[in-house]
């Protein structure tokens, strides 16, 4: 090995090292940069969700809204009170709806009925619906899971 | 020669050249136990990874009982590469504990704690405790079922500490039970108190290491014809490049672990649900958990748990003060080796028993 | 004699002593001779009575043992038991004093029941009040320890109706309780603890127990299964079954051993319930085959979607939207199964197709997650290659460092 060759080889080695090192750095920087960019959905939906306009919800009617991975139902009683429940039927997990004619929350799957307090009063459902809190801020109904 | 101008500019304001100069003269002994010199650097590297990934997690994490779980779920499912960051933080935490233990035992068996490195040992031991503290406080943060109940059990053990137990329990939990208050509290420790203390201690530890250089094990020193002539390699670049090699390899391993074995999130903690079966603390606390299972209910008229906790505390204290307790004689050194081996055996057997009990 | 709240062994002996004094030597002898047995039964009765609703209401032994004043505590005749209980329980003015809500029609109902009719005809082998409610430890029906509480009532009826020898005397079978135990209703009650699940009394009544008639079966089932009953009643099947004298729900579902109906019941092949009347020919055969095809298709799509979502979850992916879509698909499956009772292809097909679409969405979410996983692994592969190249070069560099 001559003296001329040695530094040349070292030069190549350093160059390669820089190349691969740059690649390694890039594979660290890229995920971090992507992580830092705000995600499309900016926040974790957690304990509460907006359930639309309070005005638009007439007495003796109800509305089903998504709440996390499950549906919730918000109703306005004939007396004008707002109430919210899990909309998952306690029988076989169908989504319940409001029946103005019955003045009850009703499950179409097997005709399960819940009263305006979410109590199972007719049909197969074995348990009441889980209650949520419904509040109004501005004109927006906000449903909150009870901690 | 812009390079030189820059150097001059900096040097005028900060003694960079002095630092580089001393590093250039730093040498690391090279012998058959040299491999163990790498674990300190590895622990440091993993700590830096934790600081980096921890800071990233903080951008999206929310420390409250109502939102913690959802925010971690958000990180791993919605934030690009959030799954990677979280899994690396969780995996690196485990590797860091393992690496810190390896570092401690290698220092012990190579007798590197001897004069004048007593303070290095003591600060290092405190750093190990801090690392365990990081693990313990971080575990609850995702607010999932396993971590919730493991934290309940873990803090319960604190209650058995003689005299201050009750107070300690309330201090750790921020109340009588594990609640959202505990989460906020452990979060504060995890991301503010412990990092601040750890950073200061790491700096102190490194300063001492720098000051004293690497210790040469007595056995190697004796074997060398002349004590001053143990073979060594320069820190720059020989040792540092080897360090870099190990760090890069571990980084790749971490990425692979995170991709193929993503850290589980499980179900959200429900404080009112009955504890699910198989609740265990993290593996590095298993030995203590198992020991408590084996102590008889009463020892010499005292509660067995209290005795065991007191014994573990004394053991930790003895380990902390090891360099002050152990003399300089070869006999004293062999006592240390045997005690270290016994401790290692005890930890491994207890951990093994706990793991075996957990396996179906 | 003084009035006592309950009769214990000591009191029986006291009575015997009094009999001697009152020269009822024979009674005294009988009482004393039977002392060992009498004492234990009397003790047991007395102990049980302490926890009896009647004791709690302040009644004493003499309320039922009318000759207690004379020291006689023999049990009322079986044929006389129900009228005896009814002296209070049929008296609205009296019962109101204890609980204004209590019903007082039990005896009237009993007299219409199979048990009551035979009993009135003098056949003491059939059940009367104390056979189900107990005699000295009578509890409220809503007390979980009552023999007629939901979890106990089947065993109580089963004491006779599950006893083949006893039932043989009446030319009846004793299989109902056991069959019920294998039913979805038993599972709901016993395993899920759903005390609203039907037991014997839910369909047969309690005091007025009789088998429901052919025409009233749907009414009985409709107490809970209203949706299916409504659909059935609006369907052409109702009139057909009535004309044939068939017992509505029972035709397909049977009675005591009601099982969870598998999709394979719909069809024109072996084991399908439709084959009782239909075969593969004609429009109806085609409609049945079509309904079955959709049921199967939906189930297959659901299983496939669930499998891929589970696979993605096991690999550490969160697939919430997929799960939500799967949930919607399940809901449509439940609804479409109910819609089978409309016995018409159109409404069923619409719901089943919606379910199928939701199941497809769930499947796509699972596939997307698996693709994402693939991308992650490829990314890791590239990064690992870079790291390896770097490590190899670095090692070469370390080897070539000038000697220390
Ligand atoms: C300055 C340093 C650090 C910061 C800012 C930080 C921050 C965080 C945050 C925000 C979390 C919650 C997110 C999550 O659970 O995924 C977390 C979790 C955790 N941290 Fe740290 N951390 C730091 C250092 C450490 C160190 C040094 C260790 C270990 C020795 C550690 C161990 C853990 C563990 C075990 C978890 C739970 C992991 C999980 O289940 O996700 N952390 N950390
Ligand atoms: S699922 Fe709601 S009644 Fe059956």
C-alpha cells in the first residue's frame, strides 16, 4: 500500500460515512418534522362533543350525534328540557331514536322503549341508557360524559 | 479560512479550544473488560432520546384523568409518526433502565467506585434511582387499566415504609387514592422535577468522569508490568466513534421494536372497575413485588412487609454508600464482589420467579 | 293462653303440660310421644316463621292454625289451603291496611288455573299456595330468597313439572324446565343476570297458570318481542297460520327450548324451518333462497371485516372508524334478522344491503390500516438499510484509525 492510496481511500470512506450518516439523520428528521406538523384533526375528541344548535331542536324531538366512537342521543322533552344519553341500545347495541308519537326513546331493532329519563320501560332492553350531561353554550348543545 | 475565523470568534467568548484540547488528550484504557465502558454512554444516549421523544409527546399529551388516555390514543392514531414517538419513548425507557443497571454492576465488579471516584458512584446511584422514578411516574401517564392498578399497588408499598409510610403514600398519590390528582402530580414529577434533577446530576456525574478519567480495574493494573503502562486508546476519535456505533445500532433496534412491537395502550382506566387479573408493575420493579410476596406475615414481632421494606431500604443505602463502606484492601474488594454477585443473583431470581408466576 | 308471636319448642311443651292439666290426656300423650319429631318440626317452623312476611306484619300462629287456641297446630288440609289464604288475600279492605298496592285477585285467578280447577275438584296432588311460596318462611316475591323470585321460580315449578314420575300420573311430560334451561331466556337470566328474562310464569302466568292457547302465543312473546310480532301480524303468514291452526311463533321457534335462531333456519335445505311448508320451487322458494343468500353474505362480510380489524389491532393499529362502521353493520344485521318476520323480500333486502355496505366500509378501514402497517415496515426497512450501511462504513473507519 502506497502512501498516496491511503489518504484517497480515507477520503472515500469519510465521504461514504457522510452520505450514510446524512441518510440516517434524514430518517430521524423526517418523522420528527411530520410529527411536529399539526395533524388534520387537531384535537382528541374526549369527553364532550357538540350536538348542534339548541334552537333547532324542537320540544318533543331528538337528534342522534356521534360521540367518540359511539352515537349519543340528545332529546328535548315535551316540557322543553334537554337531556342526553348514550344512543346504544342496552339490548343488542342498535342505535336508538326519538319517537314523538310515543314520547319515548325507541329502538327499532326489537321495539325497545326507554322513557324520557332513559329508563328501559318496554321491550327487551335489560338496562337503562347511560346518561350524559347536556348543556347549552351560546346556541350550541354540548354533551359531556359524566366522569 | 472562514472556519478558523469562526473558531477564533467563539474562542474569544467561550473556551472551546480548551475543552477540545482536554478531550483530545483524554484517553480510555483498552483491555478485555473495555466493553463495559460503553454502558454509561449508552445510558446517556437513551436519556437524551427520552428527553427528545418526551418533549415531542408533550406537544399533544394532556395530563388529566379525563383526557390523558384520549390524548395518547390521539397521538398514536392521528398524529403522523405519533405511534413511533410514543413507542420509542416507552421502549427506550425500558432499555435505559436495563442499561443503567448494567452500568452500575459493571462499575461495581470493576471496582471503579474506589477513591477518588466515590462521588461519581454516589451520583450514579442516585441517577439509577431517578431512572426508576422516571419509569414509575411515566407508567401512569397514559391512564390505562394496567398502569392505573399497577400504580395503586406500587404506591401501596410505599405505605409500608416505617414511620413516614402513610405520609409518603399521600404525597405520592396527592390524596388517599389514585385519582386524577395522582396523574397531575406524577406528570409534574415526570416532566419537570425529575428531568431538572437528573440533568443537574448527569452534568455533575460527567464532570467527575471527565476529571478522573476512566478507572482501570485492579486486576488489569496488577497484570500490567508497570502500573502506568496499561494500554489505552484516545477518546477522540477512537472511543467516541465506537460509542457512535453502539448508539446507532440501538437506535435502529428501537425503531424496529417500535414498529414490530408497538407499546400497547389497552383500555382506559376505570377507577371503579375491579382490578383485572395479572396486574403487575414494570419488570424492573418485579423483584421488590416478588420479595414482598415471600416474606412471612410477621418477622420478630414486626409486620413482615415493614421488615422487608426496611431491609430493602437499608440495602439501597448500603449500595449508595458503598465506596465509603468498602476499604481499599483486596479482601474488602472480594467482599464487594461477593455482595454484588449476591445482589445480582437475588434480583434475577426474584424477577425470574415473578415472571414465571405470571406466565400461564 | 296468652297470644304469642310465634310458637317455639318450649311453647309446644307448655301446651302439652296444659293439656294434661285440662285432662286432654290423649292429646298430651300424642304430643309428648311425638315430642322429638314435633319439637324439631315445631322448632324449624318457629325459626322459619321469624323471617316470614306474616310475622313481620304482626300475625301469629293462630292466624292460620285456627285451633291454636286449643293447642292444635296441624296443617290445614291441602284442599282448604287456598281458601284459607284467600280469607285475607282476597279481602281488599283487609290487605289495604298492610299495603294499599297489594293485589287481591290471586285466589280468583287460581280458580281459573289448571291447578285450581283440579284442587277444587278435590284432587290434592296439584300445587296450592304454600307449594310455591312456602308455609312458615313466606317472603315477598321481590325478595331474592323467595322460591318464586325470578332466579328460583323455574326450580320451584320444576319440583313437580320436572319430575317424570309425578307428571306421568297426569299423562304429562316433565321436560319443560330442562328444555327451558337450554334456552336463550335461561342464559339471559342466569348468565347475564337479566331478571326481566322470561321464566315459566312470564308465559303461563302464576296464579292462573295454564298453557297459552294457540292464538295467544304471539301475544305472549310480543310482551318483549314486539317488533317481530308487529311484523308478523302485518305479514301474510298470520292468516295462513291461523287457517292452519298453527301456533304462530312456535312453528319455527318451538316453545320451552327457545334457541338463538341461526341464519341457517331460513332456507329450503335440510334443517331449515321454512321446509315445514316450502320447497325450492316457485316464487316463495326463490324469495327464501334470496333472503338466505343475503343473510349469509352479510354475516360473511361482518366476519371478514372483524377479522381484518382484529388483525390490525393486534399489530397495534387503532381502527376506531372501522369499528364504528362494523357496529353499524351489526346493527343492520340485527334489524334485518328481525325483518325476516315480515316474510317479504323488499324491506329486508334494503336493510341487509345497507349492512353489507357498512361492513365493506369496515373492511376497507381494516385494509387501510394493514396498508399503513406495510408502509411503516417499508419505511423501517429503508431506515435500517441506511443504518446498516452507516454502521459498516463506520466500522471500516474505526478499523482504519491510526494506531493508538
Ligand atoms: C425530560 C424527560 C422526559 C419527558 C419530558 C417525558 C415525557 C413523557 C410523557 C409526556 C409521557 C406520556 C406519554 C405516553 O405515555 O406515551 C411519558 C411516558 C413515559 N415515560 Fe417519559 N419523559 C421523559 C423522560 C423519561 C425517562 C428518562 C424515562 C425512563 C427511564 C421515561 C419513562 C417513561 C415511561 C415508562 C412512560 C410510559 C410510556 C407509555 O406507556 O406510553 N421518561 N413521558
Ligand atoms: S337492540 Fe334495541 S331492542 Fe334489541
